C-alpha cells in the first residue's frame, strides 16, 4: 500500500537506515556513498544511488573525471547501470545496488542508442549538443546559477571536460560493441528544468526515413516512458516537464548524409528521481509505472 507520510527526513546514518527500510535512495555528493558503503549495509537493504559513484566501471576513468579517489571499488562490478529501457533485464529482485544514470546521460544515450546499436552511424563522428535548465546544477547558492545571472543569457560550460562524457561513451560503447569517443557540449539555458539533446552523426550509408524509424521502434515501441514522435515533429522540453517521459525523434539530412537525433526529458524526473523510482519498482517486481503516471504539466 502506498501513502503520503508527514515524516521528517532522517540523517545519513546508513547503518541505522539499513535496519529499518527496504530501499535507500542516495542523492548525495560524489564520493559520499562510496565512502560509507559496506557489505553489511548491502546485505540488509537495496540502494539506488543518484550520484556517479558506481556508474562508471573503470575506476581510473572515474577518478580522472571526478578527481577523487574511489573508496569502495569492490562494489563497482556488482552495481547495475539503471537505464531502465536498456538494462531492465539486469535490474532484478536480486539486485542490491543500482547506479541511477545522470540527466544528460539518460537523454543523450536514449537519443542515440538505436542508431548506435543498429550500426547506422559512424560513431567516430558523433557529436552531442545538450541544453539544461538551471535545476540541473542543484540548489547550491552559486553565483553563476542565480536567476539574474542566468536570465536573458545562454552559455556553454564544461566544454570538452564535462563529467558525464565518459558515462555516455561507456554505455554507447556497450551498444556499439567497441569503445566510442564523442564530443559532448552542455549548455545552460534560462529555464527551471528540462534537458534537450541534439546529436549529429554521419550515416554509414544512404538510408531512408523508414529504415531509421524502424530502428527506433525496434527498441522503443513498447516502452511506456519513451515516445518516438511523428515524422518532422521536434521534441520540446515543455512536452515532458513534470513527467517521466522521454521524447525522441530524428531527421535525415540527405544533403550531408547525416542524421540529426533529438531528445527531451525532465532532468528532475526521468533524469533523476523518476528514474530512481522506476528502478525501485523493477527491483521489487512492481509495475514500473507505479508512482510515475503524472502527465506532463503542459497538458
């Protein structure tokens, strides 16, 4: 039975929490969970971690990009990368630790995944251009994120250095069957929430709309939370705001023989808490949509 409760948030004593709950969500700074996680805790409770501590399988890569030492690498192999639509079969009732994907990564991977998986593009040419609302940076009182600093402006940041880059590369590399190196450039836009991704890549050969559409439908036609839009309809962040949906689409540029893939999601829902709940539902054998049936606020 699900119900709303008026309880106070508890502290971060993982040992005590593990004794009294079935699942813990950790939306903590990078390095926190890795620093406190023990076998004893994992033997008592399931954890869905919203930080990057267990997303990247290569410890050296994690330490290079996040510039901190990984304190519990012994749990990395066990952790399941919780991108539900791609790794659902790996999230089971036996799963103890789920690494919940980041918002940019969820949108970027899902936007490009069918193209990579079906071998339609030259992955060496893949460029991901992404835009995020200000809530993607959290609630910390940082001057660059103040409304007066963000409003009426737009900027790129983390150019050639954003920490979500290796996460996108690793997961698309699995789909490709070999490592991938991409250009990923995020931008801050003056809106509260939302992610919009536009990905560009050269097609390996001439293909028509139906061929590419078939690739997207192969992976997403039966997915509750991914909507492949009608031809020539470009995703908009307002269409997914407040929901766990991801809208994707593509356009073939015959002149350059490139494909332009687009995706949109709410960074606070499918890009964070919504996907965490979706992972929890799958872990406990519940309907994956439980608690996630809210419609986008634009409708």
